[in-house]
């Protein structure tokens, strides 16, 4: 009798459909990438407000990483596309602060400064500071201002003084492209 009861209990567990509960793993970094990609899709569809909100979610999920700089830059791009360079300035500056070795961030920030009419003030600001990466910014500011030769000289000085940085290759390519522009004038 005991064997039958034990067999019935065991059989009931086998046929009951009991499943071990699934454990959901929350990965903020993966979710941040998802929201960034969703924001990029919204930008392609010209839904800029939704894109900006998705980029902000991505930043909140994954703050203080190299990827966060991409999200900041994307917010700046969205604001520039809708004609709000004053709103784009802070995200672009945050992108450069977060990861200062991406040349595209500097280019975007300088274009934003150009739209805001801040080039002369920023030239004065970046001329005083001692950070070697400020030469990148200073060179781009002079080029945006129209002083191509001076900008190229400053960027070239940077590449000579910092040949091993990741950003140096992009700066060299930019110098080549700018020299081609100068020679075609």
C-alpha cells in the first residue's frame, strides 16, 4: 500500500507539468544598446523626440562607459538635425568628456560651436588650457573659422607630439583631406 501511494505521488509529479521557474537576467548594458538602436531607428524615421528619449534611456542604463559617449553624441546629432544647436552643445561636450579619443565627437562639437557663433570664444578658451587634446579642438576651431592653414599646422603639431594616441590616425586623415581642399582653392 505504501508503495502504491509513493508511486502515485511520484507519478503525479511527473505528469503535473511542473516546470522550474525561469530566472530573468536583467542586463543594463544590453538594454542600453537596445534603446540606442531603437533611437537610431527613430532618427531614420525622423521621429526625433522619440529618438532623443531612447538615447536618454540608454545613458541612464549604462552611464560612465565608452558606449555612453556614443549615446550623448547621438542626442547631439538629433538636436542638430531639428535645428537646436544650443540643445546639442551639452550632449556633444559630454561625449567628448566621456571618451576623448573619438575624432568624430570633436568635429560634431566644432560644427555645433560654429552654428552657435562661439568659435572666437572657444579659440580663446582652448588656447589657454594645457591638455594635449585641446590642440585637436583648437585646430578644428581655426579650420571652422576659415583659417585652414593655421588649423592644419596646429593639428600637425598634435600628431607629431602624440603619435601613439588612437585619435591621431583620424587627425592625420583629416589633415590630408583639408590640405587637398587648400590646394584646390
